[in-house]
């Protein structure tokens, strides 16, 4: 029974040719999606210093966190498949799937697809390299750490039972292997495991599963230097205003800035008030809108560099789709506008450490290279899978005054790429050109999830911008 559409064979991991495609089995897709949604809600990121105070529900099981990608190994009645959360499928004669032939039919395992590198730990970028036909520094392996479903076992079964099933059916080493797991009776034992596995062993982190169903990821904290680009405010107890949260961004190598994260953990009221005074003084206009907790951010000149501590950065959402953020450009007069979308990261537990007066808002001091190791490698064949965009509305107006001609233009297009999770369904684009203005060319870009919303946005732009004296020419 065919459960996926094949894109054809390609080199996998520098050698074997493997068919890769997209999952079409809706029942299987629903099972995997339900597991991912349930598990994601029970994961908590914890800094190593907070192990004793934040990890509860013992006893626990501790395993090494591998730097790879979540995939599912499906041993079905007539075939074995590797399936990613976004529906990508690997089948065929590869070592992982050959080893899976010994698994009980019908079982589905969750695990980390990773590269066993020589001389260093494998990284998520190595997996992307292997899946796109490159030459990673070692072979691909699948480390099983959970049971999605099997006879008599489900993801809701006690983890001790799921671990027993894995130990009985998954080998300790090889292309298909059991994720190394040890018991821990106290948070002190967890801290000791962290020290040996991460601090001394150089692993990415540890995963701690508790008997009450919660799972904790313990990783070293990361400090990022970023630029404060926007803020929200609130009333202070003193009666004035203080900063509620800030939006920080990184300089992108293609120019402009990409939002990284909102930070609400900013210290005491005195610190928030002092920061408020600084940011109000450099507030600037913005055609790009950003909201958090139903509050609109106010954008500022990108001049203040801050250090932010994070416990984790992730390049995919809970459904395995790439995180996408706008790339923004800043003009001292016109302010901010969005010019593109780029693959980015989401963050966990951001905390403002300090204002970096010794740093400049530049690519060197607050640049994109700080998050590049966390980004997934894009599939070079993906662009060929996307349908072309379709222009569904185009209107142009002109206004003559002496020798001067002003132009306003509306363009609405359907991307035909929204199913990828990387692009909006519709884009509404407004252009306003006036040769005598200090900023001659202004643009506004709005995104819409459906045709009705795109039409509403477009009609509102026309009503707001096309008044008496404008002549429609196209």
C-alpha cells in the first residue's frame, strides 16, 4: 500500500540512494500530529542552574539530548518508513529502515534523526546536509526515545512501560539505536548527569522525563547581543510609565533587521523606567506592525544593543514547519517597513541581562551569525515544488499637478504556497510614489489568510488613499 507520493531517489548521507516524498496516509498523519501536539505541551526548557528548583515529579529518566531532528520510525505491515512532522518521508534500502525490519509490525517510534560525526558531536545542520545529498561528517542514525503507538502501549502509557518496550525491541547501537537513558532518583543526580554529559562531555544538553508525564530539556544558556527595535509600556506604581516588554532583532547579512524575540523579563521598576526614557526619545514611525499580548509595539531607532540570555532556540514550530520572520528595513525619515521573509528561530525564556554600551548596532556586534548554527538547511529541491504566484487584482491611479505626476498602485496576489507553512496565502501591496516628497517611494505590505481578508484590506487601502483628483489608468 503506497502511503506517500515519491519525489524520486536522491543521495542520502553521502552514499545510498533513497526515495523521498510526502505522506498521503491521513490516519497515520493524524496519529503523528496528535503525538506531536501532546508531547510539545509537556516539554519545559530549564537552565542548568534551575534544576533543583524547577524539575519535579520524580523519579526521573535522563538521556543525552542529540542535536538532530525529530522524526518517526513507522514499522507498518508491509514497509518501514521514516516520517518527519511536516510529512516528509524517507523509504527504501537504507541502514535505519533495514534494522527496523526486526520491530513488531504496527509500532511507531519517536526519535532523533542525527549524524554520528567523527571527532565532534553531530549537529542539526549535518542532518540537513545528509538529506539534501551532501557529504555529512558521518552516517545517519535514528535514536529512539519514545513510543507513539504499539500493541498494548501508547504515548499515554507510563514512561517506564514505554522505555521497557524500547529496551526489548531496539538495539543499543547501530543505525537504529536506543537513546541512552539512565535512572535518576534525585535532582542532585540530574545535576551530576548534566555535569558529566554536557559540561564535561560536550553534548547539547540532557532530556529529563518525569514519572508525572512532564519532560524537561536542560541546556546551557545562550547569550545573544541584539538591537532593541520596539517596546510596549505600562503604568508604573509611581504614576508614570515604564517598559512592559521590548522587541529585539539581529542585523541580517542581506541588510536590515530580523526580529528575534520579545523580552518581558527586564528587571525591577527602576530599570524599566530608565529604559522607557531612553526608548521614548528615539521612537520612529513604522509601516510594519507587531503585536504582543494584544498590545501594539512602538518602534524605535535601532541604536541600543542589549544582551539577552536564552535557554533554547528552535528553527521549527510544533508541526515541523520552519519559523519565518520578516526582514525589516529602517530609514531615518520614513521609519520601518518589511521587505522580505526569512527562515528564523523562536526562543525560550529570554531575559534581559544588560544594555551593551560597548557594542554597536552592526552586523559584527549584533549579527545573524549568532543564530545560524540553529537554522535548518533548506532543501534545494523545495523551490521546484512551489506553484507560481497568481496576481488577482491590480489597480493604478495617477494625479497630475503641473509637470509633476504622482502614482499610487494596488497589487494583490495569491501565493499558492501557503500549504508549505512558510508563506501567507495572500499578499496585499500598496505603492505610493511622489517625486517631490523627501521619501519619494513608500510601500505598505499586508498579509492575509484568505481571499475575503485580502479583499477587505485592499478595499480599505483604496478608500484611505484614493481621494478627489486621482485618475484610475489601469
